[in-house]
């Protein structure tokens, strides 16, 4: 009996010593990697631990840093937890006036409530023609065959500015800087076709392609650049006026390509395309209008007569696309919808409070470690510590939506933002890593989970790697952070 007890104590002591050696080894390995000259001017934050509380690595873990798209972890996780994985965004077809003898004497309203997939070409979205057919059926079932009024795009459910006020001026004209609106269309993007002039200094050949926006005045102050300078075209626009200007250069050696910019009037665009669709199917109107701009009587939303509605894909499918494609518009939509649901307002000020409430509901301390600006990470006013991200990821493991949440995270080597990560690592190892990347100028971050080979949940590693102020080439930074993820996976 004494021998048995002694043997058990020996095993437990050996396991403890092994764990301590492993943890110390990982810390040492990561410190050696972060000592690389590529990080000589950078600020680094590392936090890695198991869910039972064993600390594997800590380098400036409590330092708040720019998270870039790692903010999407918080937006998608909080939305899944608060709204529910099967939540769907509704778009309602309503009208003012009255219907008589097949004629609507009044305006038709397309009232959005934040569906980011309306008119999108993403595979998860309902195809535009199919969606328009559903709206047409709603109208015909109400007995409407002609509209003596406007088709109005109504996005009032998302009040306030579409973009966060801290976003860079050069970002808000890009496709990834398109702000979220109550009624969206084609992910609030305006596409152009661009090709270089015959020689350096010539005007760039550029014209809008899709969607068409005849109410817009597009100006072009861009020229053909030197070979090797690439695409440096940026659009400058706001929702204050239907005017936009594209500036910059387009390399003389570049092939003709599509350039995607932001559309500041998606409500008008949606109404325009639906009005044209109806006309093509025999239902005429006085044309499209934007609720923000039209001079029709602005009925309160509650005073309108509802004809019917359609729904978006489920939230878990939208969250999957948000994290796999790092879709800023989807992230901002989920973020602001928390504000709309919890505080009755999708403006950023209300959303901050709402998201903090959700985090508190997950038993996460929000007084330190996080300062939220937006939901996508595009703002440089977001600050989060790697320790906070790990605390959030750990809290999500105890939530009822965890399985759906972790399914939204891609693995290294998969499509999207992680396609170039850990190319030479075994497929089995990469499949065990579920991680969200985040990058912007000078910033590279990876945060997520490493699933153990034996499938024991208690041995799951939670980690967050954050690099700020880094001037090293992206490929170099990525390869070094890949080494850290490999070291953590090998320890598990």
C-alpha cells in the first residue's frame, strides 16, 4: 500500500514538474522569437494560458494595444451571445397613403433593420433577383399593381453617422471603410473599372460599373503612375452630398481591374434597383427616393402600414463570414445591432454602453484592459490588452453559443486572411488552431484557441499575440508569429 501511495505521489510530482518545465520552455521559446531584429522597434503583447488557469506565456499581457481586426472576436462573440445564433435581420415592405383599385396612392417603403447581405454577392446572401421577387410578391399579394408615389429606401433604424468618426479619411472611401446603415445594398460598395493611360502622367481610364448611381457626381483627379507603383486610387466622399472624387495614381504596368469604393447612398441605390425591377415586371412608380433626402412627408415608422417582410441568413452564418473574410461591414452591423437591441439605438455612443453590458453579463471585468471605438477594428482608437482578449475567449467557452462561435474562426492555411499562414506545418496541427487575424499599418495580431490532440477541453490553450509599431515586412512578421503559434500547438 505504501509503495502504491509513493508511486502515485511520484507520478503527480512528475506531471507537475513536467507542466512547469513545459510552461517555462514555452515562455523561453516565445521570448527568443520576439527578440528577433524584426521586432526591435515594435511593442509586443503575448498572453497564453490553459482554461484551467495555467499560464504558459506572458509578455506585456496587460498592456493595451491596437487590436485591428481582433476586435471582430468581441463583436461576433458578443452578438452571438446577446442576440442568439439564429437571430435574423428583417427588411419590411410598408407604405403610407391608401390602396384603391390596384393603385397605391402613396409611397412604398423598403425599411431596413441592418441586414448586411441585401444585394450582396456573397454566397450566404439571398440572390438579388430572388429577394426582389419576394418583395414583389408581397406587393402583389396586397393588390398593388401601380404606385402613385415613390419607392423609398428607408434606413432610419441605424441612426447617427454610418462610419465611426475616428476612421481615417482615406479609409472611409474604400470598400473596407463602408459604414453600416439600416438599409444596405451590395455591402455598401460602389465598383469602378480602372486602367492606366498610355504613359506616365496621363489620366487614368476610370468609370463606375456597378451599381449605377445616376444621382452621383463622380470626379476624377487621378493619373497614371510609374511602373511598380501599383493601385494607389482612393475615393473621397461623404453622405452629406452626392459627390465623390477619386484621387491618386494607377501604375502604367497595371492591368485593367475593378476598384471597389464605398457607396454613401445605399438606401437610394436599393430603392433605385427595386423600382427598376418593379417597372420591368409591370408595376410602375414615380421612381426611387432616399428617406434621408426625399421631400415626401416623413411618416414615423410606426405610422406606416406593413405589407410583409423578408429575413437575412442566420447570425451564425453572418458571423462565420465576418471572421473568415474579416468583413468590416458585417462586423460593424453586428456591433451596432447590439446597441439597437439593448439600448434602442444603433448610434456608437449607445452601442459602447450596450456592448459593455453584454461583456459584464459574461462576467468579464471591463474597467481595465479594453477601450472600444468600433466593432471592426478599423479605428485606431480601439485599445485592448492580450490578457483581456484571452479573458473574453475563456468566457465564451462557458457560453451556450461557444460551439457556433469557435466555428466562425478560420484555421491557418485556410482561405481568406490566413491563407499564407503556417504553410509548411502539418495539416493536423493547423486544423487544431482556430484563430482570428488582425492587421493594419504597423499592426499584426492573432488570437484564438488551440484544441488539444486528445480532445480534452480543459487542455485547450487560449492565446493572443499582438504586435504594434512594427515596420518589418508583413511576411517577416507573419512568419515569426507563425513560429509562436507552432510552439504553442506543439505543447498541446
